C-alpha cells in the first residue's frame, strides 16, 4: 500500500498471476499477499458458486471431499484457456476483493494480470472486464512468460535474447524475448497435471491400484524425477485395488515413476526445442551466452534442468522460487508502468 503522489490517497495496486493451478497476488512493498489454488466450488451441474460466491481458492479446496456428490470443483483456467467466463470472473473477483478489502480509505486499485499466452483476445477482454467489475480502476494484461522473465530478473528490455520455460499445472509456456517483447513463443497443454495423471495411469496399469490426484501429486513431489538420481528413492503408497475394491498398500520406486513421467516430459522438451528452431538466428546465438531460464512449479521436478540442458545444449538456470516468479514479475511490471507504457498502450503486451 502506498500514498499516491498525484491523487494523495491510499492505493493498493496489485499484480496477479492467474495460473492454471494457483493464483497469486503481489502488492507493492508487501510481496505475495495471496497464494491460493485456482479452484471454484459450484453446485454440481450448475454455475452457482457456493457460499454466495465465496467458495473460491483454499475454501473451495477444503470443501471438496467433505460433501462429496453435491459439489464439484472447477479449475476454470485448467487448460490455459478460460473454460467458463462466469466462473473465472467469480474467482478473480473474489481474490481481488479479498486483497483489497472494503477499505473506504483506499482508492480503486490498478491491477496487472499475467495470463497464459495462449488465451484469445476475447478471453483477454473477459479478464479485463471481470477485474474492472471487481473494482479495478485500470487493468493491464501481460503475458505470463513476460512476467516470468521480469520476475526472474532477466534483462528482457535489452537487445539480447532471454528465454523462459514456465512449467505450470496445465500448460508449459516457452518464450524467447528481447526489447520488452516476445519474439517467439509456444504454449502447450502439458504440465504438472499431466505428470500426476501419468502416475495415476502407471499405478492402475501396473498394480491395479487406484489413487486420486492429490496423492499422485504427492508421489511426483516426493519421488518424481526427469533424470537418474544419485540415490534412487522408494515410497509406500496406499490406494484402492481396482479388482477387489479394497484398500491396499504398495512400495514404488523413483525409477518406475521416472519411466511413467517420460511422456509428459518428452512433450515439454519438444515444445522447448521447437521454439528454439523457430527463433531468430541472432537471438538464438545470444542464448548460448544467456542460457535458458526455468520458472513454474513443474520446474521443481528433480532433473528437469538436466534433461533440458541435454536436449538443447544450453545452460539451464532455475529461477529462485519458481512458484512465485510470475507474481513477483507482475508487481515489478506495475512499479515500472512508465517504462512499459509503449508495450502496454499499443497492445497490452499482446501481439
Ligand atoms: P500454474 O502457473 O499453472 O498455476 P504453478 O507454477 O503454480 O502452475 O505450478 C503448479 C504445478 O507445479 C503443479 O502441477 C504442482 O504439482 C507442481 N509442483 C509444485 N511443486 C513441485 C515439485 N517440488 N516438484 C514437481 N512439481 C511440483
Ligand atoms: Mg504459472
């Protein structure tokens, strides 16, 4: 929060990372003030958000499983596109209000929102309208890889190439940037969710063991890897036997999970190499010096940096705190609106 020098009034401008898995809000001088799952709980088969529109984020996730059957969880950004405008609006609006509160001493905030680069102009407009209806005085949209680049401290305004690979839950965004613009980018619908699903399928096929998504994510985080580990790991996992229908426990190894993760990882590698193939030769040459930077939760998978380095021949650097990289980037973007004005005024960072 800070005193607006022109308006002489308190303002709480915010940067929002509207991710496929998690939404984060960053406020100037305060850092990350909100970090919640991008989930909305609705009455099954309807668009009615429970608790008068307040069953969003952590609350929504907590409700799940407690009243199974009548409630369904929706992740409106899951595939990097907006599957349902109303539900996305309910989510965005809830998060903005939660941060801004109903403090009458505050003027309406300016809001910078990072969205997946694959969303259409119509979806982008819908995000802007939703944020305005939720009380924003001015809304700026920035593409996620751009925000990730800023958050990772890359020199993206300079005449040299910066490359970001942002591995999120539903999508992986690959972009090569220079002079504050995206030169080449690709967004694929492969991310951490697909790794979870690959683990579920492996256990079902190999052991007739059924596990849910939260448990599969836990396996991925505890045991998952993209490249061989110095010391391979094992883990006990409980689930339901698909034949007897009864609960059962088995022991799994990091080797078999790595094998199960091969396909989604190959998809991510493919997106990276094909983006490099499309890059301007001058920028591609810069990358030999500058390397490739990783952001997003999926970049935390053990050995992800190694397999990407092998596939590209480039130096691979994981951003500090990859899960908050985009949100911190939006906040820096907000602080430098003047600097970014040209990009924003002409296209909102859009092509
Ligand atoms: P999004 O930007 O799409 O919301 P995030 O950048 O928040 O996604 O990343 C979420 C994904 O990162 C999830 O699939 C989650 O399981 C995964 N993730 C988080 N921590 C780890 C970890 N330590 N190892 C592997 N994957 C992780
Ligand atoms: Mg993200």
